[in-house]
C-alpha cells in the first residue's frame, strides 16, 4: 500500500488533471458564445445561430461535468487534507464559498435561459443571459485562483494557536486576496483557456472541412450549409489564435520573472539549477538522450536548443549574467525532473502555437487558407495541444511549489488527514482512477457525437418577410 501522503497527492493530482479540462472548455467557449449570440441578434445571419447552438451543447456538457468534478475536489480537502483545511480553512474556505454563492449560482441561473430560452425570451434578455453565463464562468476562476495564488504567495495573515494547534488567521483581506500572484495567474489562465478552445475549434473545423472536400483544390468551394458553417468557424477561431498565442508567450515571459522573484525555489526547479550560478542557459527545446538525463536533468546532457544566459536573463528581466539561486540553498526541493520537463513542454507548445497562428495568417492573406492540406493537418493534430499546455503548466505551478502546500508556511505532508491510512488512501486512489477514466472517456465520446452530427439545421429565420428562407451565408 502507498503512503497516505503519496496516495492523497496522486489522487488530488488525478482529479485536478481530469477536472481542469472542463472549466478550460467552458471558460474558453464563454467569449465565443457571447460573440455568436450578439452577431446572431444583430445580423440575423443563420450561421451565427448555428454556431451558438452547436458550441453551447459542448459548453453545457462541460459545465455539468466540471461542476461535479469540482465538487469532488473540494470534498478532498476534508477527506484527504483535513489538517490543511483545519489550519488554513479561515482564509482558504472564504474564496471557495464565494465562488459557489456568487459565480456558480449566477452562471447556473442564466444557463437555463441561455440553453433553453431562445424562443421564449426577448433578444435583449437572451443576450443578457449569454453575458451573465460568461461572467459567471470567469468569476468562478477569479475565486479559485484567489485561493490558489494565496497558497503560492501567502500574505495578509497571522499564525495563531487554537485548541493547541497553529491556524491561519486572516488579518488583511485585501492583502491576502489581492496577493501578488493572482493577476499573473488569472491573465495567464484565462488567455490559455481561450487559446485552447480556439485551437480545438480550428482542429474540428479543419477535420470537418477535409471530410467535406473543401480543402481540395478541385472543389468548387461548395454552397451547402455545413461547409459555410465550418469555414466561418475556422476563420473566427484563427483570428482569436492570432491574438492569444503571441499574448501567452509575452505574458509568460513576464510571469516567469515574477516567479523568480517570489518563488526562487520553483524557478530553480524549472531550470534544474542545484548550485547557485550565473549566466545560466535557457533550453527552449530540449530532449533527453538517455534515461538518466530524463530523471536527472541536472546533468544537462541533453539535446536541445539553448540560449546562453537565457535563464538568467529571464529571471532578472534582461541581465544574462544575473545569479540564480540553486536548489541546494533551500529546505527540500520538488521533483525537479517533473518540473523541468513540464516547463520545457509548456514553452515548446507556446512557441508552436505562435508559429501555427502566423503560418495560418500568412496562408489566409495569400487566399489559400482552405487549400493548404498541410496546414489543415497541423490544425487537426494541434486541436488538443492547448489543453496539454494547460496541464503541464499546472504541473509546473503545483509540483514546483513542493514540498510546500502553503509556500513557506505548511508542508504538504503536514496537511494530510491524520487518521487516513495507507490502505484507505490507496483504495480510493484506485477507485478514482477507474471512475475518472470512465468519466473522461464518456465526455470525449459525447463531444465526438456532437462534432460528428455537424452543424445544426436552421431553416427558419427569426425575422423577415420570408419565414421559411433556407440558410445561405457568405464566407
């Protein structure tokens, strides 16, 4: 049987890795749905009604599954990390409670109107429902990230003794909840969600267009509804990718400096620096050449593209000779190989997204966006890479903080439920693996069914002299 601390950490990691897919999908889709609804009302073009109806199905599914898996995560604080909850409950529980009372109920209330009320309410009220659904989705992220960011850069609290044990006491809510990490995490996370959904849209649209023959140079371009629907989807998603991909890289560069200032131990793990050194290289792309290199990146015997002094430049904001504090100077260290390689994967994916966006933008400008088979293949193969980038990014964030559950305040091993046995923790871990694997497989299957069914049929306009006009939309 596994040690209770290890099994609990693995279980929480599993539930987080699966859960995060659903809020990323819903948060990323939210601004698209507001835009589709606005265009549908303003232009009365059937293609925007199709876009709204198609993507709201995936949004609603993601919201429901995300709610269930999110509740399980919160329960795990009591079942597996009761000591942490006892110590930090006064500060940590507040944002989670507000998230449920404010953001979740706001989103859930208006989601019913948005999903089922198009024919029952006015255009104005329907658009308001779309805005409040999106607002609720993004507000949920605010309070979740407030809690998590406080764990990364805790402040606004004091330690007090209650019933013979130390507990966190909130003394400055503004300092605690507006901690230095929150704005960095929020911007990076929300932009990543929108970017991930844009990539997913591009991949689905490219796949459907290829199956319809639109990318075939011999095709007449087609006038049917499905082809127009997917062409519009691809164009809108590409515009968003052109904005979000470069922003993610630029913001990530600044975010890295903030991590170096506030969590030097995590930054040292990201760069696999054990001894304090200067002029530390930055490996933008790196591959292990042996199993030892994979598990022990300190050897730096790897194949990759390194920028001399790049890590020092990133940490300092422009000084390639800057000193980086090594891991040996800290109390304990995270699993460096996990953090190092996850960071490399995140960075490589970020640059690929920029390259893909510029490549597609160039082909669009050249008038060959729908004829480039290689580009469409790249869209398809990249459709889920945004979600992968989010996953490895969170691995860097959470694993890089170890051995601390609250940075510099409480260690993760001290936060585990004291009465939890190895047998109980291992059994629940195995149960979660089975249930969450089935849940993710079911979600994937349902999304695939929605994609397979294609664009919803729209044969009636909401306004106009011809109430039975067929859909016809220009590209």
